[in-house]
């Protein structure tokens, strides 16, 4: 018999990495509003993370702050261990932490840029996931969602090759986890298009953003809340037989 189909997350515990700003913040709000306890990881966005936990509190959503540099194994382990010590279990992991280090074509990309891109986008997800796996398995119905990037489709246009390579690795990592952790844990990914967040305020010019809008059949860039809705679906029982999947959220800009 098919499990109960619901978007409610009452009693669930979710850990969202990079939750202070942008997509991570929207995901934390969406999952919290659905009933989950939220572990809010952040690295450099302390003020934004504190603002988020205050906002969650106004909605009577329980949460805790978990600062860490997830590229360091001891700190990634501490995030999971601290959350477990506080609430006792972990049902949902959203690997959102990451970003573009610096735009550079491959021939101009420094080894430091390359390593940093892999570390913050791929290694961080590996370390956090590795520590979380026993707890996700123990629930019998754990869920993981990895945040990819449209650059996996484009090859990292405009000097984003290192970032694209890291996100491509995260896509394969999703497939690996979907096989290795089944049936106790479902693993999926979402691939946002150009999202109107701080990421592009830093790394993309207004002209680039306008070009992205013009290239999108639905006529605009993506909102972080739209990505959060897809993540919410994938960690809910509404997606009970979906694992190893990838959801594009780009307004039809790229079709696989």
C-alpha cells in the first residue's frame, strides 16, 4: 500500500547547510513552516543566520544555529553531533552550502581557485553527508537533497568552470548515494537556474542577469522560494518513490 501522501514534516529534524542566505534561507523557512525542527548551518553569514532564527521563532518554529567550516572534517562532524545531542535524531539533510569562488577560464584558473571550488561545493557535502548517514539510516526514511547549478548544463559559462565541475561531481554523488543508501534513505537533487540571490549580486553584472532573463522562456529568473518548494516536495512523503532524481528549476531555459 502506498504511504500517506503529505507535505507535512511534523516531528522531522532537518539540517540545512548554508542556511543563512539565499536558497538555504528559503529552504529553512519552507521546511520549518511544514513542521520540521531546523538545524541552521552557516559559515560566514552569522548576522543573517541569527536573523533567520529570529524569524523562525516568530513563527514558533524550533531551530538551532550550527556555525562551521564544512571543508574541515572535525567541524562538519561537530555540526551533526551537536544537532543529534540536542534533538536525538536526523531525518533530512539539505546540502546547499557552496558558491562560486572566482570567475576564471580554465587556462587562467589557479590551483587554489580549483581546490577551493571543489572543497566548498563538493567536499563539504561529502563530509557532512558521511557523518549524517548513520542517523538518516536509523530513521528508516531519511532524505537527502543536494543543490546543483545550471552550470552543470552550461559547462560553467563566463568563467565558472571550476564551480561547474564541483557541482557536476555533486550530481554524480547524488546518484551514488541513491544506490548505496537505499532503501532507508532517498537522495535527490535540484538544479536551479539563475536565482535572484546574493550569489549573482556578487558574481554577475546587471547586464548578465538581464541576458539570463531574456534566455528564459518563462520570461524571468528563478526565485529562491521556488527552489525551496521543490526541496520541500523531495523531502516529503509526496515524493515517496523518487530517488536519484534531478529536478530542473530554470523556467525552461535549458531542457535535458
